[in-house]
C-alpha cells in the first residue's frame, strides 16, 4: 500500500532539521509522497526548494490567514512567481481563522480573495484553512466557484452537516488525526459519509499526532497510518481499498504525475 500525506509542513523547524530521516521513516510506513504546504514567504521558498530536490515531494504556496496583518504586495507577487514552479500543485494554505484572530477579519478576507484570484488565474486548486469561519469561507468561495479548479478543506474539524455542505458543492474534505481523538466524534461521523472520490488524508505535521501516539512530538508523516486505520473502520473499507481510493482522489485533485 502507498499513501500520500496531502498536507505536511516539512519545512517547519520541528521537522526540517531532520527531514531526510523523517521522510525515511515515512517511506518505511508506506507514506511515500508528500505535499509540503507553505504558510508565509520563508516557508513558501523552502517548500519549493524541498520539492525541487526530492522527486516525491510536491509543494503548495500561500499565506496563512494568521499573517494577513503583515502581508505585502511583494509577498503576494512572490507567491505568484513561486506558483509557477513545476512542483507546485496548489495555492494554500489560505482561508479564514476566526478562532485566534491574529489578524483582523477584514484583512483576512482581503488576503483570502487575493489568493483565490491567483488560484483562478493560474488554474491551481486551493487548500483551505477554516477555523470558526465556516459560513464566511463558503460565502467567499461562492464568488469563485465557476473559476476554481478544485477546493479542499484541510484538517476538517466539523460534523456531518458541514461535510454534506462541502460535498454538495463538489469540494474535497481532508481528515487528520482528529478522527482518532476521544473528542472527535462529530468528525468521525462526517468521515463515515464522505465518499472516497472526495476524501483525502493528511497529518498536518508537525501538529495533531493521532491516537494512540498523541503524546509524540512532533507529529510526522509516518503517523498517517493511525488516521488511515480509523477511517477504514469508520467506512467499512479495507486499508487496501482505502489507500487506493484516497490516493486516486489525491492524484486527481493535485494532478500528480
């Protein structure tokens, strides 16, 4: 079985210093391809560089909503330039975070729209960060639905109602180790009903280590298998069938070779 970690932060300090060993452990676990996701100018550059140095690493570039208060036109121009690299497969992560509100909400909305404009023009799919802003994110996405190549809500933390709304709009849903948490029943209920052709799996490493290794820090791609095992239980699928399904979905969404 082969798996793809569709949302990792391999350039974050917790992983980057040991990234070759992190990737080696991941391969041994069967997680053999990775999308490393940028969140700010520095990590965007490192993500593209890492992808260009490793055949099985791909990059997404974008500015996280936390940084909306600091972003400049030069930063956005650099995202656009980096997005032209051959190993860049998406814009993101981008969206709204009304939980922490590290940046004012209007600034977050402006940055979100700027990156959606970019994704539409460059014909790249979008990786969405959404925290306590579900309706606001959907309202903004509705302005772009006819122009976007694809939308995935990463690190989905909602319930079946939210998942149904995403599927109705032909969006994709990506699950993390939250499905293994005692507090994650709503997310489990959602995962049980998302069709394979709309489902992806991710670690969001170095965060969100799954049970039964929740105390392991940092999380890393090899731990994706714990999430996969729980999803297989919830969907009634074998691990082999789940692997085939989510891998095909991820390859199609990100247009992986």
